[in-house]
């Protein structure tokens, strides 16, 4: 079974721009969660989508948003990028909300 | 407020010996705990988990122990192998928000020959 895939793997943007990251979960998995990893804050939960609905949300500003499609694929959007948004963005999927999460390789976002 | 803490940023162990990685938590609502291993430029890989109704769970070379009264868990790797060298994260989730994992800061394990 193929694992979680994330595209693109690397991205460079400038301040003020917006970015969209994509995540394809493991086949059959319906829950997708997003995390941000930075050297200063570690791994932090952004939000979770299950059956196209946001189920849980972390403590991030409204510039961070997401959505899930009917095939369980998910996208995450960050608007008005700031330098501090530079991070590794990880997507994780699980078969059901609350089950063990399996992570993708991440998207490395650099904001200049 | 760091609710999940891994106080040892690094650990070096000889091949064949036991590696013990520790994790402390403060939130009494946490009821499910996991360990992940992470290599550079890759996402975390799930290793083992434990529910708060248990105090031990084993899977091959990996054993996780949970001490609820002390709010402490540990991961034992026996025997340690060079391929185990990675950063290990403990994570926890709470009742009602099981999909929201709170991670520790990680412990870098180096297994030497």
C-alpha cells in the first residue's frame, strides 16, 4: 500500500505571497491532519479533516486554512506569508479520526 | 507551556545495549501515547503506542512503559542497532481530541559500534 504523499517537497516563496500544499493520504484513510515543524516550536498540530469537515484545530492564526476533498485528499493554504512560516509542513493520515497517524515526508517551505 | 517533555536532547548507546528514552507529560487528560522515529528530511515513522489503561506494550525490540501516577513514559529498545540512530519523539493525545497529537521536543539517539 502506498504511503502518504505530499507535494511539492520543497517550496520557496517571498513574504506576502500565499502557498498551497497538497497531501494524498494512504488509500482508505479518511482522516488527514497537518502539522508544522520548526526548530523553535517543534512539531505543532495545525488541524484535522475527516470526511471533508474540519474536526480539530490547533492554535494557529486564520492565515492557515485547509480543506479536504471527497477522495480524502487534502490541501493546506497559508496566506500572506511571513518569515516565521518557514518550516517543514507534515501531513498525516489515519483510517478513522483518532486512530494511529502515519506521516508523509513533508513539504519544506522557505519564506524569503 | 510544554505539555510533553523529553528532557534529554541526545543519547548515545553502544550497539547491542539497551536504549531508554524518557518522556514526561503534564496534562492529565492525555490517554493515548505514541512514539515516532524521525530521520532527517523524512516524516516521522510510527513505532509503538500505549493506551492509558495499560502500563506496558511490546512490539519486537521496542517496549513502551507508562507510569500514570508519575505522568511518565519510556521507550526501551533492546538490543540497539546502528539503524536505530534517529530522533525519537513521544506524542500524546487527549480524550475527545484523539487526532490532535502533542509532541515532545525529541531525543536524538546515536547507536555506536
